[in-house]
């Protein structure tokens, strides 16, 4: 009988047996390692659960956010006082001097449709034609997807209106301020703004990381003093004011602010959201009203959703500013371009604004009538100039809510404004005037206001 060599035991060579033994050992080690890891995971999970059990529910539940809790408190208070919510009413058609809600027609003072261009046949037709040609969306950001001629046409028209080099259009008015201010300025800079400035400016300032200081409303002297104290401590300085202040209906002395920005080597930004189409003989805004050169203001900002019957925002100014924003501002670079029908609507509204200045005249006449009658009846209109925005200040939020609902019951649609949109104790009804409001509608509204306020 021949001898069987150990190296060939069970028909396997020694080297093969060594390899099998090594693999078995590795497999056993892997199992041991996995078991240890699992035990470790269990321990870590147990420790995590023990730790997480100490985290309050308010940090992981939307219904326990402080802001939402405040809304619920206001709702509960309204129910206890018998004041139903006046918000989110559904309009069943174009909202101008009148509107239809739940099948009933109301005199309407809750719309930015100052010159009645939203719903104008030419504006609507322009939007329809743009849809037929370009569709409803630009479908991507303009740097990525390229331009539509109608987008540039709008920007050129707006730049011409302000007599400046160029303009950039964004898809949101609020986002225009947030991304422009947030991108252009930084932690070494200073932003000075009117104490009643719009929330979008505040948000943009916070995003930038710059030091942000408010100055008293329309007080250019206080601003000047603030700059004498602070200017040397910062690199860039931005001053932000509004054309017409949306809560109070007044406007600034632009020439004074221009003098100040030049003296202190600062940038000046004017938010024209509520003043384009309203101020100036032709409705061209604060620039026309004050008779200044467009280049004397560094950033002209405005929205397309008020006078221009569209949606979006814009920045107009020198070429370097606009080109910088087009290539780098996050709200433009990473956002879809303005849709063709919205661009067409705004372009057509601009043309009608120039062609029919009587709309601006009518708006101002009705605003002055409202202001005069309100003052004669002893109503508190604050500092309003009696143009497109006129507040009736009630002080109490409960009174403002009750008064708005009482007016609604009598055929007048107007919205109340509460804190934090305005300061505590400065709640109000905010009346937006349209060029199509009639003298009779204004008179009727003031009479009902006086009568209903007498009940509180």
C-alpha cells in the first residue's frame, strides 16, 4: 500500500488547506467583530435614548413652536371676544375698487391694484400671447437656461424709467431685498434703515451678517448724526428707505438722504414697492416726485405686484451693480427666471402707465378725498400723505379686528394690521386706494367707519 502524504490529505494540497484555514479564521473574526459592534450599537442606542428622553417636546414638534403658539393664543382670544378671523377671504374675481367674496360684492380696500391694471384687457392679452409663445415658465435660472427676449425687454424698460444703466428682475419682491442685501454686504459693513422699513430689508440685513441699526422714521438728521458717530468703524455702509411706507402712507425727503449718503460715502437704496405708479405727476415714483437724477440713488428697488399687475421684484442701477447681481446673487443665480406671462404683464402695464396719466391723477384725487374726510371726522390717519395707502389707527388689536369685521358686514372689505407688522398699540385698518374708487364709495366708507367706531 502506498503511503498517503500529509500534504495531499483528503485530496487537498497543503497550500490549499492553509488558505481554507485562513478564510475560516477570518470568518470567525468577522463574526466576533460584528457581535462586538452590535453590542456597542445597542449600548450607544440605549445611551442616546436616555439622553434624548431629556429633550423637551417643544424642540421636536411643529405645534409647539413659539410662533405657532402665539397664533393659537390670538385665535383663542378672538373666539372669546366673538371676533372671527378676518384673514384669507377668497376673492372670486379681479380685485379692484370692488371685489366679490362668497357671492357678495364689496367695496374693496385690500388690494395693491393701485391703477387698476390687474385685469386690464391689454395686460391680460399680453400675458396670454406670452404663454402661447414661451409657455408658462422659464423652467430654469436664466444663467443656466438662457434668456427670453421678453425678460430683457422688461429690465430695459425699468432701467429707462429710472434713467439708469440697467436692471435685474427677480421672481419675488421680498426675495429681491433679502438676496441683494444679504449678498452685497457682510460682517464688516453697516446697514442703516428707517425704523418702519419692510421686513424684507431686515431679513436681508440679518442674512448679510452686517451690523444693522434703525434710525427714527423719516428722520434724516438722526441718520446724519448716527453716521458721524459710526461711519469710520465700518467698510461699506448701506442706507435703506422706502418711497411710500406701506403701513403709514408717507414718504421721505429724498434729497436730504442723497446729501447724507454722499457726505458719508455710503450707498443709498430706495424701496419703491408702493410708490411706482403713485408718486410724481406721471407716476414714475419718488425720483420724479423729488426731481432727482436716477444715478444719485445707488439701488432702486421695486416690486411688480402692485402698479405693474404682475409678480416679482427688481433692482435698477449702474452696470457694475446689475452685472454683479446677475452672475452671483443667490436669489437670481439659483432661482428660476421670471415667467414670460408675468414679464409681459409688467411690460404692458408700464406702457399703459405712460399712456394714461389720468389713472395717477384719479388715484391721487380719491386718496386726498379719503384723507380729508377722515381728518374732518376725527379719525387717526397718522402721517399718511393721502395717496395710495391710508391707515385708520385704532391702537388696540381687538378694536382693529372688530372694526374690520363690522365693516365687512356692511359691505366694505379692509384688512386689520396687528403687531408685529406694526408696533404694539399701533394696530390699524389699512386702506389701499384704487384709481377706480368713486367719490360715493369713499364717502360711504368714511360714514360707516365713523358709525362703527362709535360703537366701541
